[in-house]
């Protein structure tokens, strides 16, 4: 078992000016994948729905991408988050980080072949 940093970047898909999603979610996922490939990082992505309140008190619901990265430095996470914030035209993106215990389970039958 190995301990490593797990970071999750939450990227809303509503445009920061129009407050509406401009493109299909799959196009945003394609951009996200290209960003991760350009940084040479392994990742997983989930589509989720969420809601939040703006500073003026108005409530917004939107589609959100949840990008999970393991074992990356805080500097790398910040760079990726900044790029995604810019590419997706967001006011901000949210990042959470925690230490995770990671291990891999293998099929013993495959090892015998």
C-alpha cells in the first residue's frame, strides 16, 4: 500500500459571463483530456451536477466535471486548474486535496499464464 496525494478539480461548465453552458459536455471532456495528456498525467473524470450561490445570493445549477489526479505536486495541480479555468472561461475552479492509500489488485490467474 502506498500513500499519495489525491487532488480533485471541480470545473463548472456554465460560462462565467453568460451563466449558460455553451457547448455539449463531451466537448468539454475532450478539452480536459487534451490538457491532461499535454501535462502527461493519468486522470479520471466524472460528470456531476451541482448547485451553488453567487456572491449576490443568486442560486445556480450547472453541469460540472470532476477531475481526479493522483500523485501530482501542488504546483502541477495549480497549473492544470489554472489552464482549465481559462479554457472553460470560469471565474474559478475548486480544488480539494487529501492523502490517499493506493494499491493495485491483480488477477492471479493472469499472472500464471
